[in-house]
C-alpha cells in the first residue's frame, strides 16, 4: 500500500520538475513530455485524494492509475494545450479512453486534467464510468503521421475559441486525420460553455460521490 507521506513526497518532487520545465519551456519544446505529464497528473490527483482523507492502495497497478483503499478505481487523463491531432492546426485539450479501458470496465471514475487551464491553475473534470459512456464522443482516427488507426475510443476535445473553433477543428480532423466520430451533445456543450461544465463536473462534486 502506498503511504500518504510517500504520495506527498513524490508529488513535491514531480511538481518541482514540472515548474522547472515550465520555466525553461522554450528549451524543452522539442522534447516529448507526454509520459512525464501523464505521471504528473496521476500523482497530482493522488495527492489531492490524500488531502481529502483517502488512502491510496496502489498506483498504476491492477489495470488502473489509482486504486483507493475502498477499492474504487480511478483513471487519470492529463492534457495540456497542444495540437489535438498532429496533422491538424487546432490546439486544444483532449482526453481519450481506449477500447480496452472502457470495454473491460477498468475504472470506476475518470479524471480529466487540463494543465494550467484557469490562468495557470489546473482544471479538473470528473466523471463516473457511466458518464464517460454517456457523454464522451465515440470515434476512431489515424494516429499522428504514421497512419495507424486508433479505433473505438471515447474521447473529449476542448478547443479554445468557442463552438465555432470546435466545429472547424472537427472538419479539419475529418479531413486530415480520418476522424469519424459524431460529436456528442455533451462535447458540444463543453465547447460552448466550458466554465459551466467544469463547475458541474467538478472535483467538489466528485469527492462526495467517491465516499459513497
């Protein structure tokens, strides 16, 4: 079992690295940061859960990112503002749930972390498994420039600039990345009024649900 002290110490070290990378961001722009940011998001979420009084049973084991002492399983998806698909021009935030994750129900809750979304503060969207299936867009697309097909994902994209920017992003994704999904009503509402969605699916709502 992970100890609360261990989680806190690991987050402190990772947060220090994250801030240093941000400080020298231009120098690090050509380095792939996905793996680090993914792990950072998981430890950040674990630290926040520790602060809420939860015990962490394990990290990155038993098929999920975080397993709590009460056996609740949490998947953490972390995104920063980047090109959603490499072949497309639009920058945005994006969170993807793979077929193996949703079909085998490997999580009870999904945390979608938007790094530095609120003027430098991280934004959090929290969903139950059922809400992921109900609200996310079901789609496939071609991965990066390799042509490899990413199949049957549930995903959300948040494109700055409102619904018009989102619609342009979808058109571009269809043309350049073979995106075949029909955006869900929820994803459209997210791009129309993101603040409202962040408020409704907030961390504050998530914690009481997690304690049930």
